[in-house]
């Protein structure tokens, strides 16, 4: 993809690019009060949800088109650029008519190729920055496909928003970060800006600061943070919104590390990593050779390839060893699941 800068005129090209504002535009007063304080704190792009996709009917689903006039007022009176989410062609047309500066596409829409194509068709030939959130499920190809649909509509000012992935497992996050997925996205599309949404990843305001710092440490280009003048009284997602003053405090504490060429000490450490990786590959190669020999033995003795008891024993033992060595048990489990899968494949070859 030939990606162009998503920066709007007057915004400095420095990390992080910050987009902030309430989850939902609730009233004109709430929008203006929040926007005025954010503008005073130096925020250049104001966000607010006009249409709100809800899991179940009956909740607050946004003020609709009426709220676009409030965003126009924000733009007129504060000088900030304004952004909102679109999910249908009608949303796109209304936003373009109202002069909205930046659009984003939510996780539920990204997950639906039909909906993505409808939005892409409505944007055909329009020159406006578009940010695409990751789909609800950890599906990188679906995310890339959504980005490609926007790109193929003739838009090149595109960025990705990492907002985490849904999970049925109990954990501290509302949506699991699974940082390896946006990292792989960056590898696949090197010049694509990636913006982190710590509000939706954390789901709790106390997690916004550490997640934001993690995103900066990983080289993300910006943050989109939900900020409300009175978050405890917000009509949607109250627990993950912070006041403009708290946002200002978090941003001032962020450590933005320089993206420079490797210094000599770092180069030496990377050489050690390369040596470890080479050794690891040799050990894995040896393990697979032994697996093939086991496969031959099982075949000669009319034994089944899959030995469930042995597999469970390996997972248990290796998980405990990994924890003792300072690694996460779930990580070790995934590693040995992958090794076991390849070992079975090697045994079936012979």
C-alpha cells in the first residue's frame, strides 16, 4: 500500500498523535465543555461517537445526525479537527456533508466485509483520513482486508487503530492487547501508522496510562483516548473514560523513546539474540529428527502416532519449567502446542 501521512494541517509530526474526546456525544453542553478543556490542554483532534453500535437493543445508541452540528461548533469555536465513527454509507454521506475531518471504522464493522465494502464505496475518491480498528476477533487477514478495501477506494491517508481483541477468558483487560498482531501488521505494511486505543483495551481508566506507555514503547504512532468532562456520569462506557486533566497528566508522564539507529551495546545484545535463535533452530531441528525416528518406530510396531498421555505430560512439565525460568505458562503452552503439532506432522511423513 502506498500510504500517505494522515496528519492534518497544523499538527506537528511527532509521537504521539493524540485524538481525544468522549465515547459518545451526549448533549451539546457536554461536547462543548469537554472540547474546550481538551483544546486548552493542547489536543488538536476531538473525537466523539455520534452513532453507537450496542451489543443489545435498548441502550444509548447515539444522538445521530443532530450531534454532527455540535462537532461543527467544536471545530468553529476551538479550532480543533473533529472525528467520529462511521458504519454505513449513510453515516459517511452525513459526515462528509457536515465537514467532519477524520473518520474511523469500528471493530464490528471491520469484521464484516459487506459493511466494509459499503463504507469503502461511499468513500470512493474522497480525500479524507480514515482509521480502521482491528476486528473483534484476532484475525490479522480480516484487518488487512478491511484496510485494503479503503485503499482500493482511492484513499491513501489510512491508519490502523489497535483496540484489542475479545476473549472469553477472564483477565484484567476488556479486550486482550495481543501486541504481536499489530506488530505483525507493522511488519507486513511498514509505513502504515498504528494508533493505540487504551480505553477499549483496558476497559478501566486506571489501565489507560500503562497501556499508553506500552504502545509508545512498541513504536506506535498515536493514541485515541476517551475523555469526558464528567466520566462517572457518561451515558456509555463510563468506566474507561478519563477527565481532560487526567489525560493531560498521563500524556505528560509518557516516555517517548527515540527511534534511532542501534548503538554499539544494543548491537552486541542483538548478536547474542541471533546466536540464541541459531542454537534454538538447531535444537528444534534435532528434536524433529528424533520425532521422525519415533514415527518410524511407531509404524513398525503398529502404534498410533498421537499419544495423548505423553502430550499432556509434556505440556505440564514444560509449563512448570517455563515458570521457573521466568516465562509465562500460557506462552510455554502455546510454544509446545506448536512444537507438538509439527512433531506429529513429521511422524506422519514416515
